[in-house]
């Protein structure tokens, strides 16, 4: 194992886990607690800070090691990345619906793609957030819009947010994972590179999972599920990083995923966090399906995954 990789991971984990521990020490013990967003947002910058420190202080390689160069600038990788990103929620919703129909008692919940179902789910989500009961008059406009149009609007909004307000936070992770780390392991065989990045990325989330991120009430099993989720995601991130040659497409994909994840909850209800959620088994299977499709249609990338490394 490259000593530079180990040093980077030690610093990245050290920064992020220390921030999470500090948050817990000050009473942030659940994902709905006041201050959780601040703690999670601050922890996201651990990988970027580690990457900057390693690149500038230890390796003396500067920005070139972080994959921030955009020359030559190409639009196609960004468009392909956006297409992958906006496909995730619809594919997982469809998969959840199929799983729920096939295994109705397994905990996959249900998917309701109707205006009335959407209104009911908004009420449930508002109650879970502790908001006062919503008046029917305020919910009336929701009934006049087709659910598909609402989902489309949410996905477009996620793309816009990924390019603007979400970008700095996504770079907080991506400068580390798909910037510095990817540059150190890009020469590894594809399966090893993706597997290593996915496991590391998943384990990095462990303190936030313990607080209640993604899998409330399942601090131990949630870490294992997060590792599986990140393994499924790692293939997609590896693909957009390999295709573009820089970290910006990875940041875009990360921003779209984070920005659109909430739209899943508008149409999927009563699912077990480990099974019928966008971060649960239903989500993982959907991501595997998308990843398989990407590998199938992108011949050069597929061949690179199985190429012999000298």
C-alpha cells in the first residue's frame, strides 16, 4: 500500500471523525438534532483538507494532484454525468415499486405515484420534521400538478443546486476521494480500485451513521449498509472521473445525488431504512443496475476495468 494513501486516509478520517465526535460531545446525537447539519457539513471538508495538506505540504505536487484541471474543456462528460445523476431516483423508485409488489411483507414499503399520495406523504414528512399540521388550502396546489412533473422539477432543481450552492460542499469530499485518492490508485486494476474506494468511503461515514444519518436506529447495521451503498456508487463515480479526467464531474454527480435524494421520499413511504429507502437495499440494487448499464454501453471504460496492469 502506498504510504501516501495511508497518510491521506489517516488525516481525512482524523479530521472528519474528530468533527463528528465534537458534535456528539455537544449533544448532537441524532440526524434530526439541532446542529446536525453543521456537524455533517463541516465533516464533509475533511477529505478536501487532507488532500490539500498532502498535495501541498507532503508531496509538493500542488493542484495537479487533485484533478482540478479543465483543459481541454469538454461539455459531453458533464452532460453524461448529469444524465446518470438524474436517472438514479426514477430507477430506484421503479425498483422499489417492483420489490414492494413482489415482497409485500419484506419492508420495502410502497410507492404511490398519485397527487393524493403525494399530498399525504408531504403531510407525513412535515410531521416527522416537527412542523405544525399543514392546512389543506396550502396543499391544494400540489393536487393540480402531475406527480411526474413534480419529480422532473425536483431533478432539474437538483442539477441547478449541484452546479451552485451544493458545489463547495461536494468538493469537500470529492477533492479527497476522486481528486487526491483517485490519482494515487488510478493505476490499480479496476475492481481493486473501485472496491477500495467504496469501502473507504463507506467507513468514513461511520460516525454520521452512528448519529442517525441514512439509517436511524441502526448504528451498526447501517455502517455495513453504507459500505455496500458506497461500493455501488463508487463504480459510477469512477466512471465519470475516468471519462472526464477531472474531479468536477464527480462533484456534479455527488451534488445531484444529494440534491435529488429527498424527492424519493415524496413518493416512497413506510419502507424500512435498511431495505425500502434510497440508501437501503432498494437503492443499492438500483445503483447496481445503473452501474451495469454504464459498463455495458461504455466499451472503452469496460475494457479499462479488465485491462492488465503492468
